[in-house]
C-alpha cells in the first residue's frame, strides 16, 4: 500500500482566499494525495490573553495575542465549500483539522468528510477527541509532546467513541474498558493511524527521534506515520524507510512570507522533491522477498564463477586441487560441487580454461 502524503497548507494562506487556491494547485502539481487546511473559530480556540509560542513570535517577528494572530488566519465556513469544490475538480482530496467542536461538526455534517485529523495539541483534550470518534470517521492522530501513556488514554477515549452505546456515560473506567475490549481494538486497527511528531517549528534534528515510530507501533499495534516539522526533506523520506504509512509536511508558496508556519514549511519545488523522493524510496523498499531481481538475472552468468580446468585433464584422470579452479563466467558447473568432484575420475577431456561439465 502506497504511503499517503498529506501536503499541509495549514494557515499558510495567511487568510487570503487566492493564496489558499494557489496552495491547492501546488499540492496537486507536486503529487500529494491530500491537501490539508485548518478549520477553527479563533474565539473558540483561545482565550483573549493566550500568549503566542516562542516560534510564533520568532517567525512572525511580532508579539501579540494568539487570538489576534489566529483571527487573521481564520477561513470562513462559506469559503470551505469553494475549497472543497476546487479540490474535487483538481482531483486531490481535501482534509482539514478542526480545533473546536463547532468546526468539527461543520467538517462532518456540512462538508461530509470521512477522514479527520486530531492535532497534537488536542491529544489530551478528551471531550474533543471523543467527539471526533463519535463521528465514526477514520482518524489520524498526531502525538507531538505526548507520552505513551497519554497516547493510550486518547486511544481509550477513541475506542469508547467508536463502540459505546449512546446511553453509556463517558468515564476513565469506561474508556479503559472500551480500549481493552475486543471490539474496541478491532475498531482502532480498522480506523486509526498514529502520527509520530515533534512539536517545534522547525524541529531540531536531535529531537526528531524517528525510532519512536517503532516504539509506538510495538506498543499499540496500529499503523504509524510521521508528521514532520524539520527543515528540509530528508527526514520524512527517512521516515518512509522506517515504514511510515502517512507523511504529513507543511508547505508554503514562499518561506519568507509573514506568518507563524512559513519558516518551517517547504516551498513548491521542495515539496515536489520530497514527494518524488518518497515514491522512489517506496520502489526501492520492494516486497522484502530475497531473490534475484529481474534486472540482475542477466548478470548471474557474468558475475559468478564456474568450475574450470586449471591444467589439462584427460578422460580418466582424477580431479584434484591442482587441476581444478574457479573462474568466470558462471554458466558452467556451480563451485559448490568442487568437493564432490575431488578424487573422482573425469569422464571428459578438458583443456586449460575449459568449463568442467561432469
């Protein structure tokens, strides 16, 4: 199954509808499977005095409240319909992350999305996580900043959302029961992919920790992908080599544009290079079966060796270490038979360099 590549436009449209359309164009031309945006009502997402993250201040070169910043980056619900139509016409899947309950209901009830993304910042937001699961949609769960215990708790909430009756009251005990139930595990395996992630923009190499993908996969026995915030394209390509099933990467039209995420995003030519690299790695990974590949079969007789007469060997003479050796080509008798011939009489005549055929 091919790696699912999500080109994360996020808020890199800067609140400009024209830029949003251009980002969809870039994602499609680059070969991405999905282009993802972010859907939120700023006033439902943050308090009036919530401060920016350090990276947001650095990248925007402006210190202000999160509310002020996010209000400029909010896309209207009405515009979402235009975006979805545009994506459908281009043949690329539209996806968006909902950061509040109202936005989630809009994505599911109005836009009819069948796949949802839970962002790292909401992994511990159990009420919103539960609402995501209760939609019945497939879920992509990002785990930046999280411990294994926090991931397990979130999966318990999700399992409950999938399998619990409407009359069943949510509780920590109910979440655990759902998580450990046979049906809960079945639903998680069918509908959930976990993304390893490092929540810093850009993420330092020493904090990427790609081996955590293996830890997550072993702990939960679920498909694992990677949401990348590092600089450049080599880390997501490496994640594919570690069997990531989904790659998510921020992109922009220009890294020098004003906004919180542009600096940690790929420009169009970089996005295409990353996707091309991932597809090449997929080809190179192969099927895991060890055997001669079609392109190398023709080289077997050239590169391998055969049993060869080192001296003149007359019919009836005894094969010995002195009169036998191995040389190219490999179209004669396999050298594995060397010991079988030692001490036996030749049934044919051989000149020096002849392939031994007994």
